[in-house]
C-alpha cells in the first residue's frame, strides 16, 4: 500500500511539475487530457503504467511546443476499477472540462463512465478494456481503444482455420473457465455463422483431470480436422500429447493462454505444429523500444501492464486533436477514423466502431521448439 | 464397438491411476480410521523425487529402464520416509484425541507439504520425462492403448495382489488386522501397535510413490498441486469401493474411471464430475459402506 501511495505521490509531483513548466510559457488555454483508471487498491498495477505512459508522451510533446501551440495538461483521476466509483470519476473530469479522456482501464468501469462522457461529448480511449460489447454494441460512439477486443482471438482462430488452412470440420473445446469458455463461445458463434464450416463437437473439459483420453477419443470419432481450444497450457499440453500418442494428426489451434513457452517445454516434441494466437510482436518496433527505454530512464524499472497500449492511445488522441485543428468532438472523431498515426503498436487508425485497425493478435506456430509468427 | 472398447480401456487406465493412490488411503483408514489427506501430497512428492533423480541420471547418460528403476526406488524410499515422519509428527501425538483433531492435522499437513514444494521447487508446470519405454509390440495398437497405460494396469494389479498377500498371510498383516479390529485389545495381547501403524504408513506411502512415478510419466507434466485433485478423486474411489477394503479401493476406482469415461464419451464432459458424484451419492444411499465395505455396528 505504502509503495503504491508513493508511486501516486511521485506521479502527482511529476504531473505538477509539468504543469508549472506549462504555466510559465503560454497564455493559451491548455489541452486537458483526463487519465482515469485504478491508481490505488489491488488493481492499481493495471492503471499506473497508463499514467506513466501519458506523462512520458506529454512531456515529450510539450517540450516540442505542445499541440496546436497549446500545452497539454494531465488530469489524473482514480476509479479503483469499480463501476460505481468510475461514474464519479467521470463526472469530476467532465466538470473540470477535460477535452479528451485516456481510460478507463477495466471494462466494467469503462462502461459505467462512457455514458457520462457521451452526454458531454467527450472522447474516451481505453488502452485495456477488452469487452467486445463496448465497441460492437454501437451504444458508445465516443469510445475508442488501442487493444483488441476479447473476441479478436476467436475471430483470428476461425479465419485462420477456414481461410488459410481451408478446414471444414472443427471441434471446439474449452476448460470451463471464464477466459477459455468465453473464447470458445465466440469461436463457436463465428463458426456457426460461416457456411464453410461445421462444428462437430463443442465441449468443456475438467481442468486438472488426470487424463483426457475419453475426450480425445471423442474428437477422433467426430473426425474433426482441427480442434480449437480455449484455455491454458496445462490442459492444452495434456490434450495435444494424448492426441499425438494416439497417432492423431488433428490440427490444434489455441489462444494466448497456450502461447507460452511452458507449453512447449511441457509438451516437448508433441508441441510441434501447434497453432496459437498471441499479441502481435512489437519488440522490434523502434517506437516501442524507445518508449520502453524512456520509461526505464525516467522510472528505473521495466514498464507495467498496457504501457505500450496507453502510449499509443495518448499519441493517437493528441495527434487527432492536432490534425483536427481543435478539440471539437466531431472533428477529432473524424481525425481518429481517417488519419493514421505512428505508435509503438504500429501505424494505426480507428474503424467505425472505435477499434484500432492493425492492433491485436497474430497467429503463431511451434516450429523446431519455438513459437514463430505466421505472416 | 471400437469406440466402446476405447472408452472402456480409457476408463480402465483412469481407474488404475485412481487405484494406485486409493490403496494407500484405504489401508491407513482401515488401520487407524484416519482419512490421511496428506496422502495425495506423498504421491506428488514421489513424482517430484523421481523427476529430480531422473534428471540427474539422464545427465549421466544412463539407459531408460535403469533410470525408471532407480528413480522409482529412490521415490519409494523418500516418500516412505515422508509417510513415516508425518505419522510420527502429525498423527501420533493426536492418537488419543477426538478423530476430528487428527483430521484437521491431516489437512494442515497436506497444505504444508503443497506449499513446501511450491516454495522449494516452483509453481510452474514441469515436464516429466516419459520413463516408461514405448514397447515395439504395442505400436500397431497405439491408437487404442499406450505402453504406459499397460504398465499402469499391470502395476495396479500386482500392487493389489501384494497388499492382499501382506495383509492376509504375513505376521505383520495379522497384526494389522488385529489393530484394525480393536487397537486396545491388540495392545493387551502384545501387538506393537506403534510399529504396525508405522509400517502401514510406510507401505501406503510406497504405493503412492509408485503411482506418482508411473502417472507423472504417463501424463508428462507435474506441479505442486497434482496431489490435491488426484487425492480427492482417489478418496472418492476409496469411499465408493468401501473404505478400509483393499479390493474395494481398486473396484471403486475402476467404477469411477469407467463412469467418467463413458459419461464423457457418450454424453458430455461438461458435467463429468457432477455425474461422477451423483453416482457416488446413489451408491452410498443403497450401500452406505460402499460396494465392498462391511457394515460395522459401533461397539459399545
């Protein structure tokens, strides 16, 4: 707790010092960027990296003269990831006349806050809220995000199986957990909508069971060409191992719970050829390298969760204001949708629903004991 | 028909896996009426010991069968030492206390050992080498049954036979039966009850360690938590068969293995556990002391 308080304190001091610099040079009204997310409590580690990303970007942009000749000012507000607190946070940011908001972090809190921003015509951009409905429901035209939604992995798995591998009979399995079952449900829904495919089996396996031979026999009996599995690597490695030991060549496609080196270590030679989706590799992106370096220099540690997503979101918001020539809601929204911006996640813009294009997942395959990104 | 056979064999293997653990549960319960919750952890420690020994021997370039034998022997010895020590530390001081106290002590021991391994080793899953060789003659049938499954089946049968022999036909077995029937009376006629109980724990732990080595090598992965889930299932199997009875533990395990396998195969694995436990409840309603359990009237 004390360390978190200290971090917040440091963050506030840093913010304050930026404000002082801004105040001395320019008389023009600053651009106010709200930063909302959990900054205390047990989920603070998800929210604090976003403050740091915003600080680093704003510091850099202000040093280069700001946006539209105006300094950017941060307004950091805590929502502890709770929807009921998030509505207060949002109201506060609105009453303090924030122009745009970076946040919130958790999907539930984001949803609660969005209605308030919508009524006040304020754009909000989350680096981390992955709930599909936030963009897909169409209820929040003021919402954007720089992270792929939960169903993006399922979409990619299905497109890959049907499009790239040209498969028809698919078995969908999951581990009955929130994450695995959620993904499997999306995958099943996408497959059922697609006339090319047939879901021959949809089932949950018991995590931690001593073996999965019965389920494996069942997969064999359905003559599925591929298994799409939603879940984590311990179950995946057991299922893959038992399939291969029974001489089954069924293709195995899974998610980023399986795109983990432990999977390859545990399944050994049987892991060979397994497909798994995982976040796009940005480790070679020069902006990502620079952003991570800047963080290390400023805070003496590696960045935390969603740092690069938040970095990209801050850049995207400020770039859109710059391109729009004002903080006018409609102009900024148009700029977000039409103007590409270079970020640590690559060159991005936003589609009509508010999801960033080109951000998200890639398909990987185990080749010679390592996951290789398939282009 | 093929499908039925495959499910039957799958259930048989799964049942044998449960049985190797359930035997130790049922033996200890038979002698001192204690549900030894730390038994699953002994199984896990056996597997970890074998993993470490096998790792060292593989580095030294030994052949596979020698590694399997040596690793099993070390695991059995080490786990037996654990079983012996646990009994002396956690159960013996509570022998005159109410049964509930010993039960709580067993749960505490189980948590302690899990966390001990978690801290001393790792929380990650570790790959376990397949110590059991792939037999040539089984290759054409690999789609139905694997070498490791055959080895598990045979080992379970042999361990069950040896235990039955030990209990029915040896001196210590007679002493065990006497202790199980009436501990105070056995003590009065000169049975060294402490020794009998120690031997029971050593033998029970040894079977768990054998199970640990074979099962881990069949599944190919271990972590500190495997003992808990396997232990719970084995406990259910022991109750199903009639706790305290050696053939009962094996029969109960097989019935549980088949129930799960057929239910998964013909209905759905979503409710596999639910169905297995409904089945347990049904059997206990009609045979309260399990399939092969003797109904005991409380002695006054």
